[in-house]
C-alpha cells in the first residue's frame, strides 16, 4: 500500500518539481492517517481474507478515508495548511 501512495507523490513531483517532496510524501499518506481513527471507532475495518497469507491477506473496508471526494478534501486542507506554514499567510487566488 505504501508504494502506491508514494508512487502518486513521485508522479506529482515529476510534474511539479517546485513542490516539496516531503510534503508530497506525507500528503500521500493522509488517507491512511484518516483510516486509523475511523477504524478505531468501527466505521472502517481490516478484515482477514480466508485462506490468504502475506500481502493481500486483509480486506480493507475504507469507504470514507479512501474515497475520491474525501481525498480531494484532505488534499485541499493539507494544501491550505502547508501554504499557511510555508508562505506565512493565506492569499486565495494567488498562484
């Protein structure tokens, strides 16, 4: 799972070299970080697959943390936070 998430970060970095790689790597893990509390309260889950071993032996029921809409929202929030921290101010409409 990590390789797939980090692959997205690498693809974005290749297209936008000015972006910080560390920020992209952390951002690519946001769905998994959102999964943890949702799993703890029982909204999402990891379920064993009968007869499977090793990688792929768990079924990931992550309808909220890994949905496209929630990932777009997480990315927007993370981008705004990084913008505030790196730029020191919020300026909507600035490129």
